């Protein structure tokens, strides 16, 4: 994990193009890597139901699917 001072330094060293690449991403699930600063690509998720695979339905990779917290909370009956 990076300390905030390190993050601030890295952000200051990013070019405008690199900042745009980080926000736009490379695929629907991954950010761009910025090799010159040692920033790796990161996998993203789209919700509280667990991280899914990146392939289509036919080629889906195994993943953990659990009820989201709000659903579990909605089952509480005092």
C-alpha cells in the first residue's frame, strides 16, 4: 500500500495523457499501467456482489457470489 505522500508524488509526476489513461482504462475491467512510474494495472469491480471474471458468459471464470449486504440487512425481522 502506498502512503499518501507517495501517492501525491506519483500524481504530480503523471502527465495529462497518463491521467486520462488511468481514468479511461484499457478494458471494461482494468486500468492502464503506467510503467515508467511503476504503477501497475488494477482490476476493477462493478458492485458489491463480488469480483467477476473478465470473459464473456460462455468463458466465465469462477468467482464468489454472495448476497450483498443490503439484502442481508433486509432479511432482519426484529
